[in-house]
C-alpha cells in the first residue's frame, strides 16, 4: 500500500480525534490555555498553557509523547514555571525520564527566554521564521534543546499548522515508503527534504501538515496524541 492510500485508509477511523486535537492546539495559541483530552488513547485530560507546552516539547526529545504528557499533566504551568531545578529533577526522575537533570536545567533556562518567545509568536505570522529563530544557536530566541523537530513540535501544538514534525515515527514512515533515503541522523538538509515530501502528501490529501503528522503518528503508534 502506498503512502497516500495508507493515510486515506485511517482518516475515517480517527478524523474526529485529529480535529479535536487541532482545535485544542488552536485554542492554546489563541487564548494562551487549552484543555487536552487524550481519551480513548490515554486516560488523561488536563489544562495546559503555552509555557507548559514548550516544556512538554523539551521533555519529549529522544523520549516519548506519552511520558511527556504524564509529566505535563502532573506539573502544569505552575510547576514548570516555579519549581527549582532540583525539584524538577526529582519529579522527572520519579517518572523515569532518562535525562531528568538535563531537562530540568533546560526548563529552568527556558523561563528566562519565555517572555521574548511569547512576543515573537504573537507578532510573527510565518512559523518557519519562528522555527529558525527558536532553533538557531546564534539567535536571542534560541531554546536550549530545540532543533527543527522540537521547534516545529512546539509551534504545531500552539496552532501553527504548516510545519512538519520529523520525529522517528514520521521519518521511519517516509523511509519505508521510499520518500526519504535511509539515514541515521536527521540533518537540516534531510529535515527539509522530508518536510517537502510531506507538503506534497498534504496537498494531495487536502490536509495541513499539522493534521498529517497526527495521522501518520496514528499509523505508527495507534494513538492520536500530540
């Protein structure tokens, strides 16, 4: 089965959950808060704000969305914003996060940048411009731990629909379907090649990149998360 056929096959199965999730993302970007409900895939629902979502994307790099969701549900915006590095390290360790101390430090460091990042996302309409600024080590807006994938993930989750999240699930899908060469490392060049392929899928299917990501993630994991 080719890529387009496989995606078309799952759309009727989970379209309601994909639309729900996209609405949750849009509300987060528009109002600064949202309520996520991951049922029936995970028995978890909770309120989240933009800083909480930024921290979720720090947590999920080389980890899992499920673990990030559980930690985000536990800590909330208040916990991410106010707990010390030591407290965060202890909490992340209690959830079994492999990089507890590193991610705790990055969350604390992100607090200092958050005001500027919030101003940037409020005034700049092009998500690819924002992505570059969040990922570029020379940028004043750089979030430590953010590359293209993490920055794209954050932007999609706050309502920007036209960036691709090339994580291990998406890259594996593209490699299996012959749209991306077999690589061990997703460089900037490879990332943009993969994003271009996904843009072609999205056009053919009448979807945004944000929606397409959720469908492919479902194909690979049987879950609609984020």
